[in-house]
C-alpha cells in the first residue's frame, strides 16, 4: 500500500479501488440521509428517538416512572419543578449499495465497472468508518453478489477484497434485481444504485420496487465516453455484448445526431422519473475522476457531508 | 411521349435500370460487426430515422435520390430527346418512298436523297403511335395510326401493309434499297389506293353500291419529284403531304449512247453520245471512251447552262422549313415536265477489231453519278452471211451481189429441205445471219432471222386468205428501221396475199387488203414478211428496193431491232439464248452479285432484275455467252432538280415540313445535367463519409 500512488488521478489507471490517501480524505465524510431512520443498534447517527448522546434536545415534565437519573436537578434547584433533560439518540444507518455487474458494465475507457466499483468502495468505506451498517449488492438479472451487515472500519479490507473479486457477467435485469433486493433487504436506510440503466426491460418497475422499502434512494448513472460520443462509422452490424442482440446501422451524420438526441432524452427521462419519486439522480461519465465525483458531486447532491 | 425521342428504346432501359438501383439499395450490406454495450439506443435511433416505411428511408436518402437523377438524366440523354412538338394524324398513313435513280443524288451533306427520304420517313413514322409494341397495347392503350410503307421506282412495292407495329415499319423503311430506274408514280398510287380502300362489305342487292373507305388515308410522299408520270397521277387519297427531298440541281449526264459497226467497214466502231447539262452553270468537261477499260478516245465538251438561275423548275425548296401552304394547281401543273437541259452530241469513230465493252465516261464529278457513265457491248466485226432459198430470182441475186456481204449462198427449196442438219444450223441456231425464203413455205426454221417474200412460214399466227388481184400499197411506216429511206409511193403491185396478222406483229406497210409488210418475232426468230412476190411488182425497178433489202438484212441481222435502238434500261428484261443442253443461265450483275435465270422450253432464259445500270454478263456452264449493257439514258431522271408536287387531280396537296434529326436534339443538356448531379452526389458522399 505504501507504493500506491498518492495522486488520486493515477488511481484511475490502476486496478486499485481505494488508495490510503483517498481513504484518509473519505474519513472526514459521512453519508447523509434526508430521512431520519430508526436504527437498530447505537450508532453515530442522530435518531428520531431521544437517547443518550451528548447533544441536548429538549426538556419535558417528569412523569411517574421516568428514570430519575435524567432529571435536571439544576432546574429543580432553581425552579422547584421536575424537568427531564432530553438528549438526541444516536443510532446507526443502513447504507446499501447496489451496483450493476452485468457484462455491459465491463466496457469503456475508463471502464464503467471499475468506476462503479470504486464509487461503491468509497461509499462503503465512508459507511464503515461512520459505523453504519453497510450492505453491498452486485446485480445483473438478480442479486448475484452480496456482502451485508458489515460495520466498522475493520471490514474495510474484506469489503475491498469482495469488490475486487467480482466479475462482470450476465445481462442486466434491473426490475428483477430490485424485486429481489426489496424482498431481501429489511430495514430502511440509504440505497445507492450504480448502473448504466441500459435495461431493455425498462427501469420503471425496478424503481417502484426500491421505493416500496421507503428508503432514501440515490441513482448514479455511469456511462463511458464511447457511449456518450460513439466513434463508429460506416455500415455496421452492432452486437449487444449482453444478449447478443444485433442492430444493423449505417452510421451517418443524421443517425449519430439521432443517437445523441436519444441518449440525452433517455437520461433526461430517467432523471425526471427519479426526481418525481424523490430519488436523487446523478449522471457521471467515467471520464470524471471518481474522487471528484465523490468529494464534489455527491457532496453537492447531499449524499455525503 | 415517344415523339420526343429518337431512341425511345432507351426509355425501356430506364425501366430496368432505376428499379435495379432501388433494389441495390434494399439489398443487405455486408456489414462490419462491432460490439457495443447496448443496442438499445441504436435501435431506437434507427427506428426514429426509418419511422415506418421504406419510402421514408428513400425520401431521406439524398444519395439515392441523386443517383436516380443521374441515371434518369443519362437515360434521357440516351433516348435522344428532340425539341419537337407532336402532330399526329389519326387514322391511316401511307409512307411512299421514291427509290428511283434520281434519289441516288448525293446532296451537300454527303447523303443521298434516298437516305434523307428514309430518315424523314422514319422520323415521321416515329411521330405516330409508338404504342405498337405489344405490351403497351396489352395495357389498354389503343393504337391510333396505321402506317403503310410503299417504295416506288419503275414499279411499286408494298414493303409493309397497314400496321401499327413501329418496329415492322422501321424495318420496312430501312430495307429499301435504291434502284437505277426511273420513277413511275401511277402504279404506286394504284397500289396504295388498293390497300387504302376499306374491306368492302357487299351485301346481296348492294353490289353496285360503292363502299367508301372507312377512313380516308393520308399519303406521305418522300420524293424529289423527279417523276415522269407525275402529271398524269390522280389520287383518291384524302390528303397528300409532299416532302420534297433534296436541293441539288447541278448535273451533267449522258442521256444517250449508241454504238454500231460501220456497215461497209465493220471494223470501224461508231459511237454516238448525247450529253446534257441540267445545271445552272456552264460546264466544260471532257468525255472519254474506254474499250474494256482502256482509253481509246476523248473529246472536250462545252455545255451551256441547262436552265437559268432566275427560274428554277421548282417553286419548292426541300430544305425550307417554313411549311408553305398547300401548293396550288398552277404549281402542280408545272411538275412532271422535265427541263430538257442543253445538249451536246458527239460522234466517235475508231477502229475496233474485237468484241468488247465500250464505256463512255464524263470526267466531271457531280452529285448524280449514275448518268456519268454509259455502257455498250459491241460484237466482233463481221460481215454477214446470207442464205437465199429461191427457185430462181435474178433480181434478188443482183441486189445481194451488190451488198457488202461476206457470203451469199443460193440454194433451191428442194436442196434446202434436203440439206443435212449441220449444214444449215448448229446447236439449233442458223449458220446464216439472214435466210431469205423466196416463195418457199417451210417448217425447217432453225433459230435465226428470216426475210420471207410472198410466203408465210408455218407456225406463225399469220393467216393467209388467198391472193388479191386488186392490190395497192397505201401506207408504210417510214420511222421503222426497215422502211427508212424506202419510198413506196409509186410502187405498183399486180397481186398480193391477203394477210391477217396478230396484234404483236409490227406492220411495216399496208395494202388495201391488209398488211403488206410485217415484222414479227416468235420463239427467238425474227421474220420480215413481204406479202407479195417482188417480180409481180415494179418494186425491183425502184431505188427503194435495194434500200429495203439492205435495211431488212441489217435489221434482221441485229436481232430484230435496229442496231442503234438496242437499249436496255433498268427494269427491262434480258433475253439470253442458251446453247443446247443448258437449262439455266448464270448472270453476273453489276456490283458483283450473281443471279440465275432458268431457260424455257425454247432454250431462252429471261431475267427481269436489271435494277442497276452497268454490264450484265450471262454465263452458261461457266462460259460467257452474252453480255448486256443497261444504261439510265433518261433525261427525266437526270434532271435531278427537285420538283414540286403535281396536282393529283385536285386533291389537297400539302408541302410537308421536313423534320430535323440533328439540331434540335438536346441530349447534351441531359448528359451535362447528369454530370453535374454526379458531382453533387460525389460531394454528398464524401461529406457523409467524413462525419
């Protein structure tokens, strides 16, 4: 690890998912949720419940049965009234990262899959450091890889190893994977979906399944530069890498223009679809340095602080 | 549509080429395979471009559009479009094309009048319904105009009866070849009208009712108007459109050429040549006489202009495109009368000791070459041999002794009948040039020439009805070669035979009881029959008698025609007497072609295909037996200045408008457009490739 490049940009070129320098930057971040969930165990996160943190929340009148220890005796001394001093409870957060491992993700320069893995690793690391419950799911037509319920910094190595060991295969079927996730995943929290969202079955049903869990959902669409600006010309028979479907095209100026317009429309439609349903949508080309994505874009979107 | 194109077949190419181009566009390309993460958006993009129908694709495909335009423009250029308004007659049209000698005149542009006439006829034919091709008819387009093609020269020939099939018409027109004979319009008109009349539907009781033609046909006449019989032509056609072909009038030609051997000195050849100038300029040239290709004599000629420039014989200029109104009757009345031209006659006398082919040749070149040469075949010099069959006739002996003959044999009738076959004849031909039968009727008549005095040979259709004592000569034909310089004015005849002659017999002299002297030809034999005995008259005492004998021997020895009158013109039949054992004569025609003529029972072969001028050679068994010279010798045909339409008995004659084949063609424009579109197409293609 000591020989790892210090410059995050050079990390892009290596297979290494996270560098120590980047991890140290990530240490300062935490994953935010626009919703406040009740955790299961005491964590580092403010809970809806009043609890035992150091953060003052409110006063209330004593009722019989309250713990005498939490009575604010100073108030009683001054006002001769029994008031309880309430503190914010701090609980943990469920952070679930769903990342696409279908064949189509293993594409592009820079590679979409590696990019997705890095984002997943970074977010998972943040979660681990903040003592959140981190769940990682790799999906193609269903959930094929999962690492759930890890908590604490000590799982970092295990988590990275898990991610590195994942191969890209199969075809993506987001709806099925989301349904699967909805059944499997208990508890609320933050759900991040990293995919290209190029799913011939559509993404709408999958989004509905995710929403059913009442989670705080983030959708990150990752596309390679080859998909955004295709460098194709001539009369081609295009072969889909996932399902070997073919499309015969004669690449002409008008066709390229039409493709780009369609891509634009597809992304806009996805964004609108997400936004209407309270899902935060984030588009990223793999050419964007992923540290910039994490440190800047995700911050702007309010996912991390 | 078709009237706009000279090569309408090119449009059929378009029918094949353009769909082929479309098919090429529909054909699947051999595409390069390229793997992409997802075809989702590509398919959508392609679908967006294609939307629904292939026509959407085509509409957006600029390249295809441009290529279609290039092909269309190219094909239209191939079709040779012309800028010409359409004008069609409905009904029936007869295209009559003159292919006589004068139509071989070469015009200024180097083409013959016949070529121009054929081209004009083709252009006209193509202006009519082109729907003759069967599958357009099948598609329900009804043809409108029926066309007939008639070619005429000395005789007329229907090349193509009424038809709507343009291909047949074109083939019929293109098939017309020139002949060297004169034109005769009468037969052509009769033939055309025979076809033009509608099929008569005669019902019982209506036989006498004339059935008029269902549709009056239009006659289109493509001719230079050099037609001798034009003035006599009458037409029942509905309308005549007269296309005057040609403009040249400059011609100097040989209009007569005669040769003969001098009677006194047969080795001397006398040639008589008549040369006329039909042009408007004085001409100085020379005339050469060739014997078997060797020049033997030449003389210079000075000719005055044949006609004045101020008054050309025609009022219609063939190349005048402004269609004049229908020619009026006075203009028509002038037609058909050929201007005589200015004449120079030349006589040559040269000793020629062999038989041969004499050719007179004008050294001047003009547009009409047929009359610049004339041919003649001369026999070897020979004096005549005469057989006199008589009991005793010292008058004839005396006269014959005074004539320049090689030999005169005198035998009695009994000796004649008893003579062995070889003595009198050889291969059926008489050994003597002339046999004089004096009061001796016989059946023994080898092929030859006979002067029969007071007798009628057996086998002729001449009937004798006894003798008449009251016998007076009342008329004789002074123009006939036999009677030339024979004065019978004061000849008294005591008695003579009453003869009844068939119509084909030429009467040389008549008496009060019938023909007195007759020339008749039968089975290759020529007879001059004198219907009275010369000793029963004072004819021998007159100067006319030796002249008559001289003329008769000379006439008969030349084969029954006056030597100077031997003239064969194109279309005349050749008569070849074949040697015994030959059944057919081979004929070598001018121009190298050959023909065969079969002999009849009498061993005579006849050949009528003398369409070209020149020397015809008759062969039997590979051996030359006779030669014939066919000459134009027709001042009417040689006067090549185009003439206006005759009146045709008052039928509406319209001067036809010549169509131009060359100048109004606009295919170059289309070829240029094709090139420009091709450049644009190239630019579009390269622009597309660099995206």
